């Protein structure tokens, strides 16, 4: 069994894939496994991966898988999870990269803690600028209860730091069904995943380890494109609400889920200029419907405590649906 499996989905990243693959080589060990998943790229990415898979096999175990049709990041990660054989697992996106020696330190951190998963800080790379982003947990190097790290509702917590690649995960989580993503989600795929992980895993730790470089501002990235695929955040957060409502601690946890959902809706509505006109209209309609589906008591409390700009936006949506129902 490999010590660590690194699952790396690629889609049309011919410009960045060489950097990603070089960083894997700088982290390779014979007991590491690199699972490279091409999600039906239409550029030169598959050719780059075929060459890299052959070259990397000299220094690590390599699995190269190519999808017959494009399924999105969540589906590609799931393909990698199904193929991975490692005792520990981690992720990397096909346009990001790792510092030399990072993976060995990551394995040491999770082995030393003995917990279900560890979370790390990361570096955001925008053009030539570099910014450190820290996991929002103050207690470092301690084994903690993941469920308790969901709260408080009115602060940024560990479930808001949803990056799957910022950490490592013990295989027992995969065996328990806690590492797969919701198949087909095109955006916000990390959100139901991180909530499930924190609700159902038994232990985690946050370590002060920097080594993942997250590339922002890529023109082809879905976060830069205002088309209908981005509306999958509605489906993602509906899932968070539904699953949290069924949790034994629903009364405690739902206010956090509702508040986060509202904040994301307000964020998207605040920048409608990035959306295609028909998608902007769809965004407003879907957001209004989502507000009506939320637990209304929790929603009322959130709107009372949220800042005026965002709460006003959300209240207008809420009134629009209420008025339309009354007119009907």
C-alpha cells in the first residue's frame, strides 16, 4: 500500500500543468502515488500527462486515468478516490503547485497526530503576488473535535475554509464514505464535502504548514466565468442545509449553515455584472427560491444580525417571493 495518494484532476490546463507536474516530481517518493485524472481535456493537456506519467513512474507510483466525457472537478476527484490505494490521501488541482518537500511534511504531520485528517495553510498566487491564507483555527498542532470547529455561527470557522487540497485525510474516512464529493457539482463542490467531514469525522488537527500554491485569476477558471455552471452553488448549499437539518445537533448547527448560504447568495448578487444576462436573471430567481426553502426561524435570526448591505439585499428577495405568492 502506498503511504500517500495525491489525486490531481486536470482540465484544459496545458499552460499550467507542467508546473504542477514538476512540483509533484520534487515531492516524489517510492511510497507515494500520484493519481492523474484528465477530465476530457480538449487542448494539449492529455499529451502532457501521458509524457509525465511515464517520467514520474521512475520516482513514484503513477496512475493516469482519462475520462471519456467531461464531468467536472467533483466527478474527477471521485474517479481519483476510487483508484487511490494510499494509507493517506490528499488533493491538488491541475493548475496549482507544491513547494519542494511539502508532501513528506504533510505525511509526518498526519502520522504524528494520529487523527482522521489535518488541515494546512496555503499560499494564494495571483500573477506575481503571493498571499498567505491561514486555516481559521487558532489552536495549532492539537487534536480537536471537528464538530465543535463548525461554530460559532457569526465567525469564519473551519467549514468556511473548504479547500480540499489544504490537508491530508486518513483512508478510514474514505472507507466510511466521507471523502467522495457530490457527483456532477460544477462549483462549490467543497462545501457539502467539508460540512460532512466536520459533522461525521472524529478528530482533526490544524498544522502550521505552508506548501500548497493556489493559483487565482486564471481566465479559464470557473470562478472567473459567469455562466450557468456557477449556479451549482445553490444545489451545493441546499445539500448542506438538508443534511445539517437531519443532524442530531441541527438546532445548534443550522444557524451557521443558513448564515453561510445567505452570505454566498449576497456575494453573488453583489456582482451581477460578471454574469451573462440570462444567467443573472436565473440567479435572482433561484436565490429567491432558496431563501424560501431555508428554515425560516434561522433565516430571520440571520437577517437580524447580518450587516445592513447584505441583509437588505436578502430581504428584498424574500419580499419579492412573498409578494408574488400573495398576488397569485
